[in-house]
């Protein structure tokens, strides 16, 4: 209606919007091969999943007093979470390390930087 400079929305306007939304949704859900993958609807962005993982590590640190984590422990924690990553847990840990959010210590252990709330 706005595009046509009309103040009244027609049924055709509504159907056009629905069609555009469907096309957009299918584009978002398509994998690299063009197949629609409904499991990609995790409800959380990759950045959101990274933040949730870091918060889970912090929560476990506060609960247990443990401040350093092995890669195996980080994998186990990640597997308990509803993460739908497009890459492996090891890649997640590497990405967080490169971002300076999860620091790799010399002995193969990792510690999380404090997140700002």
C-alpha cells in the first residue's frame, strides 16, 4: 500500500508480503547446496551462541570454582547445550580464542575472560 501511495491495504498487498516473507525464509534456511534445512532455525545467531557458550563456562566456573578448562571439558559442556553451529566445537573454541574471549594457556587449558553484562 505504501509503495502504491495508498492508505488502504488490499488483499493483493497482503499476499505479496506473505510471498516475500516465504522467499526470504527459504533463502535463510537453504544450505550451501540449495536444500532447505529447517534445522537451521536455531533461534539464536552464531554470535548469540558464542555468548551463550561463554556464559555457560562462566556459570560453571562460579558454581565449581574451576577457572581453567581442558578442550575435552569444553566439548562436553558444548554438547550439553542446544547449539546449532555451522562448524565444530573445536572451531568455536578457536574462534573465541582468536577473539580474545577464551584464552588458551600454555598447558592446553582455557580460561574465559569476564563478560560484560
